[in-house]
C-alpha cells in the first residue's frame, strides 16, 4: 500500500513537471494565453503523469501539429481577426472546449479502471483535431466557404462555413489522431476497423461543429461597420448586437459539443460494427 502511494506521488510529480514545462513553453511561444496555459496544465497533469505514451501521444500530436499549423498561417489570417471571436492565441475556454471531453474520459478511465474508454478518448481528440485543421487550412486556402447543410456561399471566416480544402484537412486530422493511437487501439480490439472508425468520428465531429456554427451559434452585428461577427466588441470598442443564434452558444460551446459528438459517433460505429 505504501509502495502504491509512493508510486502515485512520483506519477503526480512527473505530471506536474512535464505539464508545467509544456504550459510555460506554450505561453512563452505565444500559443496560449495565461488562462490557456493554466487550463493546459490542468489537462496535462493526469495525462502526462498517469497516462504514459498511450494517453500522451494522441494529445501531444494534436497540440503540436495544430500549434504549428496555426503559427504557419498567422500573418495570412490576420485579416480575419476582426471576424473570428478569438485570435490565434488559445485561451482557457478554447483549451477546455477542445480538450475537456478527452481529459474527462482519461480521468474517468484512470479512476474506474475501464481501459475501453481509450478509443472514445481518441475520438474526442480526433474531433478537436479535425475541426482545428479544417479551420486553419480552410482559411489559408482562400477558397470561398459554403455553409452546410445548403452549401450557400458565405464570407471567409464566417462561422459554420466549409471549404473542400477544409473538409479534406478534417479527414486528415481525424486519421492522424487515429494513427497516433493505433498501436494501443489495436491492443484494445484487434480489429483494424477501429482505426477508420476513430478517424471518421473525428471528421463527423468537425461537421457537427460546422453545422452548429451555421445554425445555433450566436452571431453579432457591429453597429459601426455592419459586419456580422462572433465578436462581442468590434471597431475599436463598439459593442456588437446579437442578430441570430442562442446567446449561450458561443464558439467554445460549439467546440465542446462537437468534441462530445466524436465519441458519440464512435459509439454508434462500434454498435454497427458488432451488429
Ligand atoms: Zn465593426
């Protein structure tokens, strides 16, 4: 028993050390705001400390590749900064909206001892990755976005718009996370279908993100310039007025629901696979 406690403390120390390092580094590199770094730390402690490579690899792949993609296009995307609710530095809400479902599944698996939660964890991260890559590449591509479900063209940067480049990136992002967990997913089920199911769940999760963004997400109009935006404040401090959607359905709520839908799609896929 004493040995177990000592083991738990050394895992905790490892998590605090690695989590602290990544959080400070991300803040220094201007990838995360101070709040974003704190949320990152809270997610990283259990995953880095107790998860080993199995749980660390998919979230590290998501975070590193998405941050690189985001930095790559920072200057090119500066012109959309007045339309998107948030800039390129991720804040606490964004980190929790993208990683909170995965973090909760990891902690639940740790506490309950259910190893079968791992594919759902990967599906939640696959959704977050698919959506992030779709947004980054879709914005960079310069293609005119269209809003699902009717594919009506919308201005670049408008929430809920999709591009062909973005959809392909979403598929690539979902599959990349599935591949990063592949060794452990195979140990889980032995069936290669799980790889495709996780990747596809991520892709479908990103479609949920676009669909919610196009329908229920709150949109505001700037009284000064008339632009429709996700932002509460525009044109040097002018308060925008809501024009459509639900007030509580902001960008973070949409992301959270989309990352929750990924494990949901995976569950449906697994039922279908067995049936
Ligand atoms: Zn304005």
